[in-house]
C-alpha cells in the first residue's frame, strides 16, 4: 500500500465533524477505491475544548491554522470555517504553499471566486467545491463533467432547504410564515438569524457558482435579482392551490441568445411540475441541456453527513489526480481559463414571464374595470380573475393571473394601481412559470 495522503482540516463544526466521522467509518472503502489511505493529520479550530461526537488523538487538534498551512506533509487543506476572513486568507495561503484545497464556502466563492480561482491557476493546484451547492447533490460535477458537451438551456433550482421547509409547511398545514419559521428554528432547520435563507441570499450565492459553471463566465453577485419569501402569506398559498399551483423559492437561469436570465424569487409552478413535489428541507435541480434534454437531481441540500459526503468526494477526486501525477484534470469552472469572460445578465426589467397579483380593493362598483384598464394600458393581458366575498370590512381580495408580460410594464402598472384610493395597501406580486400560459 502506498503512503497515505495527509489532509488538514480548518473548521471543526458540524460538517467538519461529519468529514472526520466519514473518513474514519468508511476508511476501508475509500482505500479500496483510491488505493491509498486518506488521513486527517491535523485539525484547526478556535474551540479546542468542546466535546465532539468523534474521537481524536491529542496532537490532532490545534487552535492555530498555521500548523496546517505550513506543514509540508499536508497535501490537501479542507476549509469549513465559513465566512470571508480569515477563510479567504487561509485558502490563498494554502494554495501559495502548493496545497490543494476543498471548501464548502459558497458565500466566499460567489463573492471572491474569481480571485481564488486565479491563484489556483497560478500555483497549479486544485480546489474542490462540490459541497458549496446542493449539499450531497452532485450538481457541480454534473455541469463540469456529465453535461460538458451540452449548451445549458436552463436550470430551475430549489437551492435552500430552510425556505423550502417553510413554504412546504405553510402549504401542508396552513400555518402563517412566522409560526413555521419559529418551528424551523426550534427543530434546527433554520438559523437563529435566518436572513440569508429566507431573503434568498444563500440561494444567490449558489446560483452565482452555478452560472459560472454553466457558461464559463465571471459572475458579479450583485447583478443577480434576488427576492425572498418573507412576504408570502397563507392567503396567497391558498389562491395558488386554487389555481393549481404551488409556491417555491426558485433560482432560475435561462439562456437568452447572448444574454443569460438569472433571478431568484418566490414562484408559482404547476402542481404537476417535477419540482412541485420537492418538499421539506430537500434541494433539487432541473437542468435542460440541448443534447441531454431534462436532467433532474434531488437530495439533501445540507446537514452533517450529506455535506461531508460531498467534501470527501472532492478529497478523493483530488487524490486520484495526485496519484496520476495530474494537478487538475477538469477545469475549475468547466471551461478553459482563456475562454472565460464576463457574463451578460438580462436586466430584470426586461424579463418576460407570467404574473399573479392580489389586490385588496374597496368593495364598490368599477374597481375591477379600473384595475383592468391600467393593466391593459401597460400591455398586460389578464389570463384569469378570482374575486372572493368580503374578507375584511370594506375590502375584498381580487386575484389576477396574466399572460406573458414584461417586468418593467408590470412594475409601472402596479405603481399606478397602488396609488388608487380604491386599492388598500401594496399589491402582492408573485411570478408564475407555467408553459401552458402564453
């Protein structure tokens, strides 16, 4: 048996513990598949006293990441501490010391990936980041390898388990948003500060990475339209069900000739769509390639062992390259580095799709015709109307869905409608993705 490959781990939280456990429990299986042992030589973490669910040798755990970064016997560094700094500095220092890197740090890659990948190219080292998107789901490997011959026509993704759990519970149990969020926090499905999850920021980080892989582009995170789920209420979920839709927080990328459409927002999709049945804290990706047609990937998007599975997969891939004397077989962003340029995203105001509106209107004659007239004046055609009986004193909900309309026209129309004295509060807007509507 050849000499073991030594690994250093920076960040010994939930996922880091899962990596140590997986390398221990499946050591024989990994050795049979790799031909060598993978050994965690050292672990660095700011908390060296907390009890973990795995046993370590005393000399393995240190509070100083430099022990790992400067050890010539460590070939691969795993970064699982998260955040921007010092994670970014540790990764760059590891690469400058000619160590390969594995990370699950989606926020760092989405924000500073261009710089990190440039250093990896300069130092001729590899960086694995499968665990940064989709947890155990191999979406990155699929785009970089399995679908390498395809033009990616579109990807629809449920990329955040917390938001999907909340929307699923609201749909199944008819509970209000804040009650479900509190339950999710108590069960550990949501963070104490859930902002990144419920406002779509976590999903935006993942979509930025996916966009770069799909099209070989430098992606600016700020250019991706992002809208979360905190404004969704039970009334809109009930109307969605009546219209044969379900509400999901979708990340959407669509190839539009020379431009790419990239957006994240609550979306109504038909109940018979493959993503409609993805519930709880699961993630899923519906990928359409020009040759492959539809590809569907589904699984746990987070959690200790699912994410550890993706991390160790990258460890094995990099170790296999080392075994063959190759520093990188597959390009980091699936395209040769001299082919990568800046992405051109379609501005959100130019997006054309279908829409759901819910107006809270004063209960008097002429309201519906006034609203319809303003929509028509902005080239927005109504597909359906639902007008319920009085819910609160003096107002009734009016629900409309539209045929395909331009976002800029929709926003102008709603600005005008919201100023009417016969409309109370702001209109609720949810975009619809339904190929049956034209």
